[in-house]
């Protein structure tokens, strides 16, 4: 099964421009209760971000402007894709290593998260991540 789980959003845009509405809650567009929203913007050229996994956090990442490349890794395989459309979100589950690269200057990545920020939920060492993935 692929690590790249996309959620396609309905476009409500018309001749005036684009519009996307995300309904929150189980059974709606986003399949978990959203407790936190953040966005990454103004990333300096040549900078990569992420390089961590979360033990208990679901996220949907949406590139609402520009583009960047995302790498997902579950400890046994690594897949990558471009985030380049405001019409779809990438669902990232627990225990998934993520890296974001090649941000365009206008890139804005909106993230919907299932939990409040918790520094202790991060796995920031790739070696620790691999060890935990191996141990299940
Ligand atoms: P971090 O998750 O390390 O960002 P990235 O993986 O994109 O490089 O977050 C950077 C800093 O911001 C770090 O000190 C934690 C803090 N932070 C919060 O306080 N709340 C949040 O919701 C997020 C995502 C980060």
C-alpha cells in the first residue's frame, strides 16, 4: 500500500477564481478532529524542513500556494511527491518520517493536525525512528 494517501477536495471555484472549503469532523472532508492548524511560509531558498516523525499525530498537509517536494518514510520504504495543488491534501499518519524540500518562494503549506503541539511526541532522530519502526 502506498504511503501517499491523498484527499481530493471539491473545487468551488468559478470564473472569479478558486475556492476550497474544508469541512471538519469525522465523516467530513478531513477524517479526524482537527485540534491545531499551522502553516509554513516564507521558507528560505535551499532550506529543507521536517526531518521527524510523530508517535501520535495525524495530519493533512495542503500546499495552498506554490510547491514543494515531500518525502514520506515508514521505516521500510520511502516515497515522495510534489505538493503543488490546493485541491488535494496528503494524509500523514502516526510513525511516518517526513521531509519537505525544494520550496518555491511562494510556497505556503497549510497543516491540519489531530493533536495540540507536544514536543515530546516528536521522533527527531532517523536512527531512533528506524529502531522504533523495526520494533513495531
Ligand atoms: P518544527 O515542527 O520543528 O518545524 P519543521 O519540522 O517544519 O522544521 O517546529 C519548529 C518550531 O516551532 C519548534 O520549536 C516547535 C514549534 N512549534 C510549535 O510551537 N507549535 C506547532 O504547532 C509547531 C508545528 C511547531
